[in-house]
C-alpha cells in the first residue's frame, strides 16, 4: 500500500538539497530546492538498477504516479524494460505529431500526380482539401476523430453544397487510407459517417406536357428517302 498522502505531497516544502518522499514499491517524490516535485521510480531490470521519470506534481497526481508505477511493474513482469518502452512511446508520438493531415494529403496528391491523374481531377481534390485544412490540416492524422471529420463536412453542408460534402468525405477517406497504407494511421474515420450526410436532391428535366408545341431541331425526325 502507498505510504504518502495527497496532502503530504502538496505540503512538501523545498530544502537546501534534494530529498525524497517514499511511497513504496520503488516510487518516490523528489523535491528540489527550487520547489519542483518530480515523480521517480527505482526498479531493477536484468540485474541493473534503473530510474524511470513519471513527470512532475501537480500535473501528475499521486494516484496517477501509482498507476504508472503499476504499469511499469507489469511491463517488467512480462520481460520488458519500462524505460525502453517509454522512449519508444515518445518516439511514436513524435512521429505522429510530425505526420499532420495536410502533410500526408499533399504527399498523396504528389503520388497521384506521378501516376498521371488528370489535372482537372487534381484541381477538384485540392479545392476540397483546402476547405478541410483550416480545421484538421495541422492535426496528427492518426489522432483525428470521426467527430472532427464530421465537423468539417457539416461546415460544407451549411453552405448548401451537399454534393461537395459527399465528395469531400470520399477524398478525406482516400487520404486516411493512404495514411494507413504508409503506417501513419490505423483507421479511416470517414467510414463511420456513412448515412450521416444529406443526400442531394436529384434534378429532373421538365417533361413535355403540350404535344402541339414544335420540337426542337435536334429532336425532329430526320427525313430519309424511306419517308418520302
């Protein structure tokens, strides 16, 4: 069981030198002379003593620090080094932050250009994506939610461009699927939006209701020798 209390952590005062407040099972609070309070975990892995940093208080509470300690202990029990796993997670998050939706979309467009997609099609795609960039362009593509995509599509629908919204959903989906294929994302959130958008009303040409009206030149029967 833990030895510290939340009040003990909150009331800990800085001293002339670093000192520790131990919680148990290797977890302790390191109190610095400048007043910073940092969570640390001492543990043994493959016969070596190591220390893992969990962040500072109050950003990381006592309960959070205990949860992270327990997670680290489970990793050790499964034969993995929590310090190594932490570095991998940080690197993965860094890659995710660098791979914004806009960056991946532009890379996908460049691929389509190399493959000979028609200029007019590329122009339409760029027009649709330009409307999405203000809301999700700088977001890590792997972290974009279905709700965020829906907000983008609803903003287009709000202008009455229902068909554009439907086409935008299709284009966004293709960008997400490219991200999946290049290991920058794990799922396509546009797939959850089937049936969420307004279906544009079909436009029908008016029917001829007065048979006595003269036909347009291109609708008149042609005169051939058979009809003479």
